[in-house]
C-alpha cells in the first residue's frame, strides 16, 4: 500500500492525534548491518471469510538499524486475513503477540495501541462489527521495556520526512530540518501517516524489544497508533527504508522471499505461507529456476519495489499486447513503473491499456455476462460459468480451460504465466448449476501520480517472489505454495 497525502482526513486525524498524544507509549520494528549467511523463516497466515469488493481508489499503501548476529532458522506464521497476509510480531516485556499485515508497499511498522476502548478507529467495519481481537492490539502499559523514541533518533526524522504540509512535527515546534540535524532535544513528535486509499494512522514512535525465537531485537522502532481512519489492523512495512522490518532485522542488504497460499486456504489453521528473510532466500539452489527482472529506481519513491512491465499475452495470442511506456519507465517527475505491493489486493493497470485488456478477454470468453454482479461488486468482467452439480471443486482444476490464460512479460525477458485461479474468482457458492466468477483486476485511477500500475497480492498467489536486494532485482516462479510450505514444516495437515 502506498502512502499518499490526503489533506482532509490528514487534518482530521492530526487533530485527534494532538489531543491524544499522551495516551500511549510503545514501538515496533525495522533495519541494519547484515551478517554472514544468517536468515529468518517466518510464516504468513491468511484468514478471511470473504473476498473484499474493489475500492474506489487504486493505490492502497506505499509506506516504510540494529546490529545483526548469527541467526538460526525461525518459523512463525504469514496468515491470510480478509485482503492480506498476517505476520505475528512478539513485542515487549513480557512479549505480546500482535498480528499485522505484511506490506511490501510501505516502510512503517505500526500496531494499534491500548485496548478496544481506547483505540479509536474511524470508519472501521471490522472493529465495529467484531471488535478487535486482543492479538491485534499492543498495550505499552503492560510492557516494562517500552519507551517513546527521542526527537534526535534517525527513525524520528524518517517518519517525519514526508511532503506533508500538516506534519505534526512542525506543529510541535521541531522542523524536519532540525530532526535531520539531530538538534531537537524533545521526544519525537506524534506522527500522521497517510495511505493512497485515504487510510490514515496517527500515533507515537515507540521503541521496545522485538523477540524472535533465536534472538531479541532491542530498541525496535515502530508506530504505537491510537487513532486511525479505515485501518483497524497494524502493518509490518517491508519496504527498503530505514523504518522497514527487513531493515531493522539486518536483512535489507540481502533480501527476502514469500510464497502466498491461495484464497481457498483462508481460515485454515494448519498451514501458513512461508516468508524467508536473509541469504537463504537468495541461495542458488532456490533461485536458479526463477526469472528475474531488474528493480526500477526513482528518487520520488526510493524505498518501494518497482519493476517494468513490457507486455501481456492473453490466451494463445501470438502477439502480446504492448503496454504504455509509463509501465516500463519513470517520467521526469519520477512517476510510472509497476509497483510490487503485497498490501494491495488486486493488480491495477492504467487506461486505455486496461480497457484494451478487457476487450481482448471479452472477445475470447463466451459465457453470459453477470452484469448484476458487476454493478454490485464494482468488478468489470463477471461471467456465469456452468457448474455441474454445483461442485465448485471440479471447476478449480479446469480454470485455465474455462478462461484464457494471462501472461506477464517483464523487463529482461522475465515471463510469468499467472497460475490458475489468479485472474478470475468465484464471488459466491454455486447455485442452480452456475457460479459467477469475476476478473480480479482493476483500473488504475489517478495513474498520472505515483505508480502507473500495481502488481497485487491476489495475482501473487502460488508464485514464489524473491526480492534480491543485493542485485536489485525481483524474481518470479509459479509453484504450488502448499508444497513450498510443507518443505519448511508449515503444513501440519489439511
């Protein structure tokens, strides 16, 4: 998800924040120097019961040191929740297990702080309908090692070094220039952090112990958030900035990889998606079969993962559909490119190219359109697909025969044929011998600012994605992530 200024909500949330600055003190994770061949294996969990409908905006989240020591293999979960994958962070003394989204589109790691009564989440359906689980909230008052970051901290300068004209740091009397010179002697001012979807969080930069199974990370920096707009669950930023989790763990000079389980494993407690940080993710044995494309670097978004998309092939078409230049390179202002973002659910493409893609798909699909579902969900292409005996399982193995395949062609001749189930998805259970399936791509609104397109997490299911930060490249390989999870001991039975 990409951080983006949203003045109206920003002003509202800053006001809330300035009134609640002393409510909590706590912190979260990120960065530094790396050691030999240390690596970390974590698990990602997904646990949602329904697929979220598309949102009105396109960019969802672009957000994001410690001395590293020898680290053994560590297993923990990436679990699937609603529209993302959760990672568990153990923070504080005694440690509190807090589940947060894994987000490659941002840097800042933050957690809701306080409790269900003191944590204020505006326009948060999840919070109002179910209340936040205790596993999603951190209580700094119950951690003896939690303290507020100082104004002179490099992390404080990082969190306030945005182009936000209403930055609370300036309001508090510490300008960004003072922070960069480390001349401010006050506690780090409370912050407001915005996301492209209009989401916004405010809180206090906190430091505390992050506990892994084989080592502790003292003075871990994270946002202790007391007020949010539309953000009920915390986020672990996996970007390339100082504040990011890989950076604070010491793996930023090496890299990491993940293999997202498909949506059908939502709410399955017996299996988790593998997330590997460190040199092991980049070993030759694990990467020789991947196709790598170079990262694109822009001064505007130096901490984000951008790649170039050259073309897309639909079905067996001999000639791929060429994409606009904006998806392959940046303009003079640093806008353009394709953002690889686990915090955005669906892949976004700019018009008119997106419309051309829809036209090509429509010309090859003969099923009747489900226009009522399109109107209700906001998805652009939905079809009524025959489902004999209302048995959806029988269709899952034949998706590539039901719908044309979609192949991405990235720079450096890197090709990714999307696995079955990564383009169209059943919106509900089969009924009367039919099931409605919709294309889970979206139009990239406001494509003139920021990325021209986004490669979302839904299209990354059953794909091993390797972030080789040392060589500044990203690799892709379609694979069965269930088998990948089992190879790391993360599948304990179905």
